[in-house]
C-alpha cells in the first residue's frame, strides 16, 4: 500500500477552505502554542516506562513511507504507542465541542479519527502492534498495559 492509497486527499468539504480565524488574539496565541511532542501526558508515560526499565524511541516514524510518527516506539518489539489528546482525537469521555465554527471542528476531529484508523490498519498490516493511550489515562496504568503487552512477546 502506498502513501496515496493510505492518505487520499478526500477532505470533508468544510476543511477544503482555510482554517477559520480564531475569535481573538489570545485564542490565536493559545492555538499556535500547542506542542506536537513532549506533552505532559507523553512525558509522564515515558517516565513510567523508563522506570519500569524499558528503552524506546520518541517521536519516531516506524515506517518511513507512512506519514505517521509514533509518540513512543519500541522498534525491536514492533510496538507503536500514540498518546492521543482528548480534544483532537474525540475522546468519548472528555471531548468537548467548540461553539465557534462548530461544523468545521466536528469535521476536523472526525478526519483525525479516520486518519488514526487508517494509520493503525497500515501499521498493523506491516506487522506492528498499535496502542492508543488517551491523555486522561493515568500514566502508571498505561505503562503497565504497555508492559504487559511487551511481556507477552
């Protein structure tokens, strides 16, 4: 499967237009300051995994031709961990629906979820195990879940 098959350019209609402008300058600054890696949940999970004796790669592309980077990757064990934010990935427990540009955000989050499913299936078809951890999960519990999967191999 190649890149074009995995990531077809079939954006929802509302995403074809440019991203809507934030309500005000404060909102704009907050949105621009969102970090892509080394978030608090990632750091906490990495710390717990390290304390359990595991070593891993951070922000690593498990397959060069796929457009995805795992937050934590165990290359020898072929295990990829994604730490998903509740807002950006539509957590069933904690996701919130923005009131401003609600339709655009609904489609954006749905597109994120669809991309996550495509990424999971692409990696799994190439022999990788994929674990998704929500940002609200306790780091020690997520680390134990990951450790139990690694112990099985």
